[in-house]
């Protein structure tokens, strides 16, 4: 984003930070919203589970003054009038967008939103940035919510445990070196992360959405121009380019590495740097 999100001069309160408590016609005072404009071309607004509908209207007006269009929708409250679900969308004059959607049985955490460093953002008090900066279609198809205490994420009603996902990713990678330690092979064991959802369109008809993150190729080779491995594929001499192509297309079934002394005993001086013996699927 080359253009500035906020036009110069629109922020009148520079280098200050304070709680803003506007008063409405019915003398209702905002107590759950913090507006911070400490630095030029930056604006920060904080809301929480107790923010009232009238306060959201005032936030929209405030952001409008800074050329940011804000929309708060899908607000749901529990019996204690605490917010448990909300959708937030920010958009500036340059067409940049930041969108997020939260839904849970528990009240929302404190949410901070605004503009900083030529970017729009939406963050939660005890989680990392979960907003989208830019125009994205994900929010149109998926409803995200987070439970930071239990390290879980829910997407369209399906729950994923962060610790389980982290373990799967950690166990998926196997790092190996060849015999002389001069070529690194990265293997990716079977790892599958699928999201299958039955979603209904507005007209009530069902549609089926699938996201599949396929495993990466099992073998990956890093070429060293100073090393000339003798390469054999399916019993025939080959070059690194062919080996690399087969690896990237995941067509290799097995790969063995021979030390220089062992390789030379089998193939002579041409295998002085060792050998790679591969078979295809």
C-alpha cells in the first residue's frame, strides 16, 4: 500500500491519549470505548463485551471523520447483555479492508481496531492479530472464532486444537543429510489438513465447500555446484536436474545415499563425491 490510509490534517488530536466520553441526547455516557489518537495518521479504538449499540454508532461517526468506513453487524448478546458474537469490517478511502468475525459461548475479549503504519487492523487483547488487511473472500465463506484459553479455533462450527496441529506439523518434517553432510534432504511424511463444510446458501439450498492442503513432495534436494554426486535413477545414470524434477513432482519412491568410498568401489572415480540411488513410484 503506497498511499496513506488517512489524509493529512484529519486528525486534530496529535500526541495525546485519553478516554473519550461523548454524551448523547439521552445523556448516556460512553464508558466502554477508548479512542486514542497519539500519533499523526493513527487512530485506535478499543471495545469490549459491554460496549452498547449506541456506542457503536458513535464509533462509526468517529472513524468516518478519519476516512475509515466501519460496520458492526451480527452482534449477539447473552443474558447478561454481554457481546458473544460480532462481525467487524473496516474500509478506507484507498479500498483497503480489514475484516473479522467472532462467535462463541463466552463474552468477547477486549478488541482494538483502527489504523497504524498505513494499515487497518483488528486485534484481540489476548491473541495475535486475527484481522485481514486487504480485500479477502475468506470472510464471506467462513466464520472464525478463537478460544485462547483452550488453544482452540472454530471454523464454521468445526473445532481445531492448536496443540494438535502444531504436533502434526512438527512430526511431519524429517530432515536428513547425505553421507558426507554436504547435501540436505527434507522429507515430509503424510500430513493432511482438510476442512469439509456443508454450508447453506441464502435460498436454503445446500452447497459443499472443501479446502485441502496437500502434502508437499516427500524429497527435496539442494544442489551444490562444487559437489558432483553420481546419480542413478531406476538403474540408469541421470543428472541432478532429472532428480530434482522427479522430487518436485513427488515421483520418487526411495532414495539412498552412498559414501564416496562405497560409491567409488561400485562406480569408480566418477563417483568420487558419493552417489545417490533413486527409484521412482
